[in-house]
């Protein structure tokens, strides 16, 4: 399975190779989906570890206590338990990894939609040289506009 970093690099679309992008998209989406499934599984396992650490700490506190202890006191002591804190930290890291994996999966789903639209634009001739105006043609248009504007201003002054 591809690593998350490698997949993140593949989100970008090469408009000059739409055919390659379209062919690779299903495999990339599957890899991102699998990464998400694994991250969710690890998150759920970490959550179960938190529950176990909490239960173990609860029973350790109950057993070691010589006098009656309130639930609020036990809860506070559980929060201080080293094993419980480590389990919580691991859970939060796994939760973040699962969220990042979900975002990556959603990004590949979005990429699929964008590829479909780019292909439609390509078929319609949008990327043809006559309809695309680069920075050079915009500069030519701007100069033409400025020339016309100054010509109209001269004519206006001549009438006054």
C-alpha cells in the first residue's frame, strides 16, 4: 500500500497528462481508501486501549483504597494514572491520523470529479491555443485598451 505522504503528492493534477491521471485515479483512490480504513482501525483499537486502561486504573484504585472512595475521587485519580495518560495520548494521535487519512480519501474523491470536468473541457476544446490567453496576450490586450483610451481622451479634449 502506498504511504500517506506519497499519496499526498499525487493529489496534484497534471493537465498535460489527463489520460494518465484518469487511468491512475481509481488505484490512487483505492490506496487512499485503504489507508483510511487502516487508520480508523488503529484509532478504534487505541480507543479500546483507553477503555481498558481506565478500567484497570479504576480497579487498582478500588483495591488499593483502604477506605471508601467517591466516584469523583476515583475519576480524578484515573486521570493521573500513567498508563491511562499514555493510552489517551496514543488515542489522540490515532484519531488525528484517521482524520488526516479521511481528508486524503476525500481529496482523491474530489480529484476524480475534477478530472471528469477537465476531460469535458478538453473535449470542448477549452485548452486549444485559440481560446487560451496567456500572460503575453493579456499584455497585448491591455496595451490595446490603453491606446484606445488615450485616443478617446485626445478626441474629447479636441472637442473642448
